C-alpha cells in the first residue's frame, strides 16, 4: 500500500488539475455564438506557449511514458525507436501541419475529413478518412486508462476490485465534465500542470538514479548483466544488424502515422497562426528529451533488479520510482503520469466527436444542423467516447486494447495519401485513393494479424523485418497512382477542388496570416 505522504501528494496533483480545469473558460474566452471551431479548437486562438503545452501533452501520452520504458526493460535497444520517431515528428509538423493549418483556417475546416472533402469533392473519401480516424483513436483512448491503472497499481494507489474501478471512473468523470463544458480549453489549461509536474519529477528521478548507480555507464553495465550479456556491446542494449531495418521503418512509419491522428491535428489547428505552429514544431524536441529519459529509466529498472509482473513490463518504472523515491516525490511522479493521460484522452475524445459530427452527422444525416446543434451533438459523442473507453478497459483484456492500438497505427497511416499528399497535389483521383485505402487497410490488417499482432513483419523470404504499416502504405500509394492513370484514361470525372491549392506537386509561398481574434 502507498504511504500517506505519497497518497497526499498524488491527490494534490490531481486536485490541482481539477481546479485548473474549472478555470478553462477564462483561457481566451469567446463572445461568439457556439460553434465547433470554438468548442473543439478554442477559436484557433492559442499562442506559442499554450500550443506547445497542448501539442506536446497530446503527443506524449501517459501510456507512451510507461510503454517505452517497459519495452526497454523487456527488450533493450528496440524500445528506443520511439526517440527518432519523435524527432521525425518535428519536421513533419513544421511542414505538413503548418500548410494544413493555413488551408483549414482559410476555409473553416475543423477536421482532416473537411480538408479531403474540399480538396477532392468526394464525400465518400472524406467519410473513410473520418471513420479511420475514429477507429484508430478509440483504442488509443482506452490505452490512456491502461496507463493510469498500471501506474497506480505499481504505486499501491489503485485499490483492488470495485474500489479501484471507482477511482478510475472518478478520474475520468472529472475530465468528462470539464471537456463537456469547455471543450479543448480544458486540456489546454491542464497541460501546463502536466508539463511542470513531468519535467520536475523526471529530473528528480533521473538525478536519484544516477546518484545511486554512480553515472549512466554503471546503469547500462548493470542492465547488460541482467539481460545476459558480459557487457553493453554483447547485450540487447545495442541493435543487432538484422534489427536495424525494423527499427528504421518503425520509426519512420510511426512518425508519418502520428501526423494523421485526429487528436494531433486538433491540437495543431487550435494554434493562432502558421508562425505559431512552426515555433512549436521547433520546440517539440524538449518533449522528445523527456521520452528518451523515460526509456533510460526502463534500463535503470533492469539495473536495479526490479521484477515487473509477467506481461506487465510497463509497471517497471513505477515500481522503480516506488522503490527509490521518498513518498512525496513518488506521489508527484504518479500524479504527473496520471494527469499526462487525461490530456490526450480529452483531446482524443474531442477529435473523434468532431470528426463524427462534421463528416458523418452533418454530411449524411442533418445537413442543415445549426452550429449550436453541432456543438451539442459533439459534446454528447465526446462523452460517449469516454464512457466507451472505460467500458472497454473493464470489459476486455489489456492485451486486446494493445493489439487494437497496434492495428490503429497501421490503419491511420492509410489516410496519408489523401491528406498529406493531397496538400501538395490534387492529381490523384478520389476513387483511386479510395481503392488504395481499401487495399492498404486489408493488407496492413492481414500482415499484423498473421504475425500474431506484431507490427513488424518478415519480407524477402523471412530475411528482412520491416514495419507492416509502411508496407501497406506503399501498396496503397501504388494502387492510387495506377488507379488514377486508368481512371484518367477512361475519362472518369472527379469532384471539384475548392481549396485553392495547386494541382501539381509545387509549393507556393503565402503571406503569413493568423486566425481572427475574438
């Protein structure tokens, strides 16, 4: 069981997050009529600091901060693919997210599906983009709850049985109320507490670890012995040559996929201008440094002889913290990781709800829905998504959520041609993009399931390991290009493009513009 000091500090962090959520309405309050742009994007009014806090807090989830060190604890070097993957996200955000923000602000787009609808004039293509985003987001949302439960269980803060379930429900209930009332402003405000708590607590943990072991070299040597090697060079802490293709393709594919997730685009769209997006992209490596340090703590847990439960390697770092840290500091770490799960969970539910309203409800069921009604439906769907995530976690095995999240990363990558490539060329035919999406979804799902829900698959007669999502994306693009050529020769018409973007793969310089202020 947790000691009183740990519990008190943990509750103080959670209470601080709740108090901040109450003040969310004061963050750039709007006097406009209710609209999805106001509720889901905070009126596109967040400056560089708030956008950096929100985007970083959304991308780097609590499950990431437990799964990466857990993988380092169990497998060694392959876990660190997340570091180059997070580094690659920064230039992608600088280029893609900035350009997409400009188009979205000019035309009032709120989702990636809105952009696809305007770019290709195809409602079916916009529908599959929206549904793919929702499908990939829901297991990701459930994983935030799993991250909270793993941390609290390892720290003894999560009671067994119904009492523990009530703790989980209470945490999510506060988040649900704040998000329902204030939309994206609630996670934006809480992200400030997450950043402070995570940076401070992680610095303290790493300092204590290094002080105990006598430096990073001693940590890696101790971990190497635990992994069965006689030194770092002979252990699993270094990549073997045959692991390098999987490592590289997983990092690249994951970075491309992350930029397509609705919650990342939602956080980016909330910025007050493209200049803000570029500044934030340049500053994102500070969050990447945090991820690398969490991976290092997984190695430290090995060196310290932490014995995580079988199948529960993500508990290694929380167990290390519980062993090394004084109660108040351990409570701060557990509180920081818990708050770290609430922010992406809130943004994910908002993004999923917005995609449903704009690209499903309005497009196919209620085209004349007023902005006020759209907000009301989005709030209800957002609340339903959170309830569904809680039910998913309680009703299914943890491994089921992890398997679906692995598939979700492969699935979301299949909208990359329609969204990212579509930013630079409109030459691909919407029907060909639909066919490519279908082939990519089927191929990616087959490859992952065939390998026993592993995202790494064997090619070249079993001699080459690569990321399944990237293989599916290449098939997707091939079908889209060939299909476009065939459809153009047949004279099949395409929808009207209203985005004012060039039809060929060229880049036009635009004057710097910002969103209108309330």
